[in-house]
């Protein structure tokens, strides 16, 4: 038996063409789509603005629900735009994960450490 056959398998094997492979990010997105109102919360660990950038980068820990790029953030009555979500699972995160968020609509001085960001799918 060759190394190629051991690694990739025999093409004549009974492999089903209907095999569905899902990633953790796809499963989070499915859960977001199945729940009527998708919400989440995260505690801010650090907020900063990179040199020559207008947007604020926030490191936060998701404490409740889910978080995805297509959600809107709320903080102290302000509505914030989520430009990007960076996590272990791509552009989605679930409870217990640490994420990096790029937010528009607030300054870094307004975001206090250990305060709560709320998220809701619009």
C-alpha cells in the first residue's frame, strides 16, 4: 500500500457524495439563525486605538450568548458598528471565548475596563 493511499484513501472506496463537513464557525452561525433574537454580552478587557486608525480595537470575553460580524453593539446607550470580529473560530464567537472587536462609533476613552458590551442581531 502506498503512502498516498494511506493518506488520502482509495478513490474507489465507498465514500458518500452527501457528506457534510461543518466548521465551528458554521455551527455558531446556524445557532444564531435558528434563535429568533440572537443576543450576546462581553466584558471589555482592553480598548485601544492603533496609530492612524479611526476605529477602536477591543479585547473582550464573551460572557453570554453569541457574537458575530452581522450583529450590532450597544454600550451606555450608544449604538456601535461592528466592523470585524476576530476569534479562534473566525468571525464568530460563543460564551467563554476571548475575541478582538473592531468598533466604530465610540472613542477608546469612553470604553471602561470590566464594563459590559451588549450585542443584538438586527
